[in-house]
């Protein structure tokens, strides 16, 4: 019995980003814990699954109460069956409620097996040219402007004093607002990387100092999936 951490594509390219052995393992599993059953079923079908998808069993996480992981979610694994954990996109457990399922599996003595696949957070860090030995993931930054500026001031100080790279995300419809605030507020010497639609046909990854971003027209990132990094 094992809980397999199954990566999902972060763009439309399944076969280009998900290794064949991962797909083979996924096709051998009958029990899945997912964020949305519809998305999981679509992914499995698109990956070339030959058997009846209706025979698969899905346990759907409650987004309203992600900390509530019912014991019966992992019952198939306790009964000797392999299970799969899938996120909506990317690697489960990283900026993802699947971490709670993984923690529960460890508590119950279930073996956890991570599989290779894309994580937009780490792909963005790797492509940014920023410090990959000392970094932190801040998740979502505050929405209200006073709190956002306070957080950016802390990040700026941490970068200049400790050379830490800071990674964060934003709700897609607020991307442009966040970039504008960063460019108008953060020290000109600090670098900003914007990584959008990673691994997709519209992939965009650029790192520039704040000063250089100010000299160029900023692309429209409204409603696009983006990762942001600040560093030096």
C-alpha cells in the first residue's frame, strides 16, 4: 500500500511534461484523492487511460474546510490498495491542500511515494537566475495596499540584508495590480522575475531589475497563471 503523489500538467502539454512511468503508475491505481473529480477524470482520460473511468473511485477534498480529512479517505490504502493524490495543477503538497492528506498518511503509517513532474514554483525559481540556495515561498501577499506595502518592505529588507529570494503568487485577475505596486514601491536595484504559463505555448519568463522594468511596457498578465520572484 502506498499513497502516490501524482503531478498534473500546469498547462495543456501532458505528454511533454509528465513522464511515461508516472502515467503508467497512475493507470494502475483505482483510488484517488483529488481537489475536483471532474478535473482528475479529464486528466486521466487525456493521458490515454484505456479502462472504464467510471470504475475509478474519487475522494474529493472539501475546499470549504480543507483541514478536515476524513479517515475513510485513506481507508483503501489501509486495506492494502495503492492510492493517488492529485492537485488541480502541478505537484500536490506544494502550496496545495494535498499537504494535509500527506501528513495524515504519515500519521497512519502509509508509505508516501512522490512522482516526478512539474512544479511551477520550482521551475520559476530555476529559470529566474536568482538565489536557489536561500529562498522562501510567501504564498499570497496581502491584498490591502497598506499591508501589501509593509510585506514588500520586509521582503526588500530580507533581500538586501540576507540575499534571500522570495517567491509568491497572486489571484490571476490581480496580477497587473501587484506588478504595478512592486515596480512603484520596491528598490530599483532589486530584481523582479515574472514567470507566466510555464511549460505552455504562451510561456513568458523574464528577470529584470525594477529599474529596467520601469523602462519597458509591461505585458498584460490579467487572468494568467503567474509566479513572481524578488531577489538579487
